[in-house]
């Protein structure tokens, strides 16, 4: 079942990759999430980081100046192709890309000082399991920073978007999963709020940032 879900996600994101960066909503969200991570995590210029579910790198490219190297990963080759073109055009040499699906394959052999993601968790069936995998991929003292939707009624995406496994999350649930995986310094905060028109009125959808540190 998980492979079918991820196949649906891959197909959808490959199809819309070329237009992904055209959305002002996504650009504003990425800036807010990147700023929230930079304000909450003591980023260092020698750190190796991994972004999971990077899309076209809207968050990762903003954090790149604060880090030594970023491995940008996604299950969509189409999204990574757009990111690679942007990196080449900008002459970036601290970034590499990799197709990666931790729901069905092993993690990279490298260890990281920071793992971060934005709006990827709601596509993952077993988020608690993914959090445990992230813990295993970090160096001692490394950080995880995960941004996604607060629990909502399903109207953020609507009924026709494939691959959505969770209508957001309760912050207390993410904190519990992080602590159960072994993380300390666990906290959540609001990183951004998205406004969307739904059923003739403006709705507000908070985006949280969940943090944890590997001892």
C-alpha cells in the first residue's frame, strides 16, 4: 500500500514540477519556514544537512548560505530536475540532489547535523517511523526541524488531491513521537499561517515547526 501511495505522490509532483515555483503562497511559506528554522536552530557553516521532500528547494536554497552542504532529497525526479537547473544557473556548489523515499528504502550512509522538511509529513503514512529514521541519521547533537499543517478538516487540499495521508497533525502528537524516538529539547511553534479561500470565505491554516535534538 505504501508503494502505491508514494507512486501517486511521485506522479502528481512530477506533473506539476515545472509550475511549482509560480505560486506566491508557496514562496511566502518557504521563506517563513526557512526563517523559522534559522531562528530556532543554531545553524553552523560547517554543518551537513538533509532536506526530506525538498520539492524544488524553496526552503533549502534559503538555508544554504548558513550551512556547509545540503543534500536535497525528494521522491519526485521532476521536482529535483527543476532544483538542479536552479542550482546550475546560480552556480551553487554546496548542494546535491538524490531521489530518496525513506518509506520504502534505506537511508543514506552519511550522517547529518540537521534534517529538515516542509509540508512533507502529511504525505507519509507512518510519520512516527520516519521520525525514528531521522533520529538514526543524525550526528550526536544534530537537529531535526519539521514543518507541516496543524490538524485541519481536510479543506486545505480538498478531496481531489491524491497522496494526502494526514489532514495535518496535533502538535502534541509530533512532540510525543519526537520524544519517543529519543529526541530532547523538543518543542513546537507557529512558523507561518496560510490563508486560502474555501467555500466563499477566507480560511487560516497554521503551519507549525517541530524541533528536536539528538543527545
